[in-house]
C-alpha cells in the first residue's frame, strides 16, 4: 500500500516522457512496488524466524528491540547499495526527520543508519507496550525520543563553524517544463530566460553562478553563442559559472555525457565533471530506446554514458564536488567527492520529470542529509524543483520553489572540518552486523 502511494507518479511520467503506452508505465510501477515491498517482507520473515527459534529472546525486551533495530538498518543499508540507477527506492526511515534540525544531527556521526535505528527501537517499544499492556515500555520509548532530540541539539551546538572562505552564490532556475526544454521551436524563449536570469544574478555581484542540470539541452562547445552571450552579461561581476550541459564523448562521437562545466570569469572552461551514476529508464534504456530522455530521440546521439570518476571542480574559491540529480540521494557519491578534496557541494538537477510530486521535497531534503553527514555547505539548483543553500550543520539558509524563472541568492562557506561519519564511513553498520550476530547466536 505504501509503495503504491510513493510511486504512483511513475505511470504518468512514463507516458509523458517516453511516448510509450500507459500499460508500460503500469508495468514499471508494479515492478518498482514489488521490489520496494521485498525489504519489509524479508524483515518480517527473518524477525519472526529469529524469535521463533530463540524463545529465550522474547523474555528479554532489550534483546528483542535491538534485534529488530539492527536487522532493519542492515536491510536498509543493503537496499541503499543495490540498483544504484533507481534512486526512488533509496529512502531510509531517517527521511522522517529531515525537516527537524535536531532530528538529523546524529547523521554526522552514524550516517542515516543511527537515526533509523532509533526510530525502529522506539516503535518496537511502543508496540510491546500495547501488546503486553506495560506502561513502562512506552515510558522507555518516550525517554529515548527525548534523549535523541537533546543529543541532536548538543551535536548541533558543537558543530565546528570555522570556515576559510565565503562564496556569494546566485542560483538561476529557468523552471521550464520538461516537454518545453526539449522542443527546438522554443529555443529562443529558453535563451531569453537564461539571459534575463544572468542579468539578475549579475546585479547581486556574486562569486559563483550555478545553472541547473542540462540547463542547455545540447552539447558544449567553446563557440556556443548562448553561453558566450550569457558570460558577457556577467563579465563585470567576475563570477565563475557552473553550467549543466551535455558533452560529446571523446572516443565515440555518437555518445554523450551528462556534464557540469566550471567556466571561469574569463569565459574559459577550466574543469568538467561527467555524471557517473546514471538514471535507469531515463539516462540508460530499459527494454528499448523509447524509454530514454527525449533529447536523444531527437538528435544524432545514441545514448548517455557514465563518467569515470568523482573529481571535484577546482574553482577560484575552493574545490566543488558536483552531484548531478540522483547522485545526491545517497551518502556514497558525496563521500567519494570529499575523498578527492571537495570542500563544498553543488547539486544540479532537473526535477521537471517529477514536478508536483512528493519527490520535489524529498530531493531537497535528501541534500540536507548530505550536508549534515559531510559537514559541508551545499548549493542546490533544481529546474522546477527546490533550489537553495543548506549549511553544513543542516540549517537551510535559503530555499525557493517556483514554476516561474527565478534567481535565488545566498552564501556558502568553504569548510575544512570533517564529520565522524565522513572519517569512519559506515562503521555503525559494521558494528550493527557484529552485535546482531552476537544477539542471535548467544543463548
């Protein structure tokens, strides 16, 4: 039931953007729902088997609660690490806390897994309180909730707020519908909107102007008139630009990359990042070529190919780790960027594919989780989604959701501090596996 509510939008999106029959969208919807349902089914089966075979466990409330919580987060971790191209099934229970500042702070130590652990443990205690009619279990659950938020407040207070540089950013969201962006007849309108947005950005004298994912729906070239005219508009501000656009593959001219270019104040493209983790069904075909982005069906190119590594863009103010679209939905792409020297994060996306669904909010707040886990500020630009700046402690400095062209300004800081989760990775999961095995083996 829950999965049908979460994924209903797949049917409409498949019909709108692939030109395929509605039945194909229904088929994909059913497959995704079934896959999403596998994990709670596996959890229920394993948990019931463990309690059945270890009757002594039922007499120990602590052991019962811990087994449930450990088992759940281990399965969450598995889910996060398979089917990387299908981000819609990557959520964890920690998403329930993403709107609560103190509720997400534990992620800086344990990643999302520690938060999920607390949620499962609390719910298990409440369930036992109801089943066994023992008020004390409910009191234990309330005490854990209170301790969880108090500890979050303490972690937030102790956040290392030191920074070396501050970057004034302008986020230009063209907010064009997906169908319109790919229509060659509307090219002049797209160009004019981008020029107007760059004028607005230049008036704020920013250090960095961030465009959205594939904001220009063709491949990059140094003599691109649209880009050069936009750069002329902002020339006096001496701002650097990060532009989402496609790139021709060097080895095969029929293939392209989904790229982000860093263009300096002199108009020179000094660095480029090619998206590594591609979206299944959209950037990589499924069953046939009809289920890929419309741009490819209207061009000489055959497919989008994956980049080879997670290298940051080396800007004038710092090393910017770019996460394109779904790459911001798990901790792992972020960590790979940080290991290569990124000290600020930039997310580019095109949420026109999923506009007017719960995924708009989910995408933005997932970036909040990435900020807290890494301790780095993150700048977000999403076409027809939410754009903004989130600080490394989870504070949302600015955000904007609009169906009209918008220029949002803010500031992001270069931070050299590292969180415990960044330093030690999924240590909490490894510890959970160890303790889980002890609990089910020990009599």
